[in-house]
C-alpha cells in the first residue's frame, strides 16, 4: 500500500507501534460481533508517519 501524502510505504499499525492509543480498533472479533461493530485497522507511513484507518466490514 502506498502513502497518499508522500508515496512512501504504508505498514499495518500494531499495539507495539501505537500502544493503547488505538486500542479500540483491535477488539476481539467476537466482541465486535456482539457490539455489532466493524473492525478498523490503522496503517501508518514508514516515511512521513501519516496514519490512515481502513474499515473491515462485518460478515453477513
């Protein structure tokens, strides 16, 4: 995936990268289903640090 700001490489954000800042995006799939929520995955640019969020639609 390419950064929309600088053209650098986008990497999947993890707890190690973001800490608890975006902890709500990494909930357990069963908990998301129970709450009727879609999962949101943060990605960040390895060059400029830009962050984008992508929604993963629920099944069904």
